[in-house]
C-alpha cells in the first residue's frame, strides 16, 4: 500500500531528525504553493508553529496580496504571525549584489532575529526536491566543490527543509486534494533568472532523456554530502596547521601551500570560506609563483601575496579615514577606532602607558585642529627615543609591515608634523617630559 503524502512527510522528518514533537518552529511562508502546503502539514502534525512572512516590495500589489493571504491564514488558524517589508532593490544596490542575493540575506537575517527573540527552536523553509536539483545544477555551472555538489541539506544549523523529499508534482497533488489556497509568483515564469532557465529550459530536456531525471539527480546529491563531511574535517584541520591570524588577517605559509597535494582542488577547499570560485582558485595558484604584491579579490575578501605568505583580509574591515580634521578632544573621541581621549595632569606620579595602543602627548606641543589621515610616501617622523628623522616607509620595512598593514596605517598630524603613527610609535618631539604640565592620552582599538 502506497504511503500518503502526509505519511511521507512524517517519515522524512523522523528519518532525518528534523524536529521533535515539542519543537517550536518558525515557518517561512511566502504564500506560494510549497510554503502553504508545508504550513498545512505542520498544523496537521499538531506542531507548535508560527508564521514569518517577508514582503520584498518587488511585485507591487501582487506582493501585498501574498502578505494578505498569509496573514489571513495565520489569523484563521490562531497562530502567531510575523511580517516585515523590505526595500530589496535599495539594499541590493547599496551592497552591490543581485536582488535575489539581497532577498536571501534580508530574509534569513530577519528569520533568525525573530527566532531568537521569540524562543523558537527551528526555522522551516519549503524547499523541495526540484529546488535541490536546480541548486545543484546552478552550482555545477558556476564551478563548485563537493559542498556545492551536495546542494541543500535537510538540516543546516537551525534551518530545516522538511519538503526536500517531495517533487513539485507531489506537492501540487496534495495541495489540490486538501483544497489549500495559495498564490502564484508571476516572476517564477521569467527565464531571465538562472534558476528559472534551468527549471523551464534545461530540466524539460533532461526529462526527455530520463523521465526520472529529478529524483536521479537529487539522489546523487546525497553521495557527495558524506564525502564532503570527511573532506571538510580534513580541510579545517589542514587550514589550522598552515595558517594563523595576525592583526585580524589570515596568514598562509606559501611554502606549506606548495607542499599540499591536490592542486587547484585543495586550494578551492582551503580558501572556500573566503568566497573563491573555480576561476579564482586558479588565480591563487598563479599568485603562489608570482612576486610580492600580486592579489585577487573575491566578493568578500582580498587575497594578497606578501613576501613568503598569502594574506587573506575581509573587505568588510573598515579602512583608515582618508583625512579627518579634529578641532577638540570631543571630536577626537568620535573618530572610528578611538576608544578614549582625555587631557590629564602630567605631574609627578602620572602614569604613562607603554602599550602601542596608547599615545601620551604633551598637549602644549600640538595645535588644534589636528589631522588624522592615511600615511603617504615621503612622510617622515622622529621615532620616540631618537633624534634623527626617519621615513615612514623605512620604519615599516624595519617593522616588517605587510602591504595590507601599510595600507591600514594612519597618522596623527599637527601643523604638518607627524605626532603619532597611530597604534605604533610616537614622535619624539611630542613626548611627555619633566616640564610637561598636561598630556593628551589617546587609546585606540588594537589590530586596526
């Protein structure tokens, strides 16, 4: 006897340990067929659930209609309903990403916020078997490792996907049998999107070759998942052995990277967390045999060769300001990276911190407004404890600064003279002496 769709749902959840009978589940419900069927199944199961709906403001009245349907569903079934409206296009423009990527970031950040604030255990999304196949094919066309070949998993952290076992055809059958109301997203028919191209143009051809193409490809995704887990454990261990963290950057030994077997494949896995693609992994191999200063960029990171190491730095890290004019200590405290700035007495017993994160400056030797700016070629100062002047470039060389460390270095300047290489060394001309009456004590964040 064939199992009912509901029984298949229950079995899939139990076999994959998706949730427990007492789990509190936040359901991501768009108003489309898949998510409305998922919501129906959870209610039938008697689970403690709530509905979360995102209006991405992309389809005008159609989006508003989706929201109304989901809200009415929550009200009719007396379950909590959470909603939010995003200006998705504006967010995508600000971030420099696609509208689809923007929508994903916005919704999952918000889902997690609602989950934690309201003590839900899990977030359920309505991805189905066909979605999984399409994701795998998209990953293949873009270039991927074993993780991409594994496509979506039933459980990813707090996110569960209880419909991954079901084809759209099966979901549609259950929807029709139960008389579940839903709304169709008109954008699903547009082939300008990669996923829709695969859905409407590629998959029909594959089904002509093999009518069971969807289930065949979906079953394939489970096999790399096992290997992926093994490879990830090995890769994580190897990454920790050949890299370390300095000044907020990840530093890889080039010699150790060259000793690794597996070529581009292992490079792809090692640098996967930093946003590389198949193409950029080949770029890293070229950097290994190039000169210092060669670099590539991913969407999230910069990967740079500096002498005998590879430096990986996040593009989200703030750069030093180009130039800020500061008229008083109140303004100084508001500069990014400045923890504190106080004028204190410099009499006997005054404490002079020795950390590089502090500067103790004779306040009477500087004149406001002072300037904070990036260093530039030709800059020089008189290092604390020395009478002769020294070029900053030479100082950086002596300190073995990497290219990235140089780029992030700023100076504090008064009347055209460098007072302090911020976070590094004070100029001897501005130090506190026995004749100093008041001193300006500045503290900055470490690892700028």
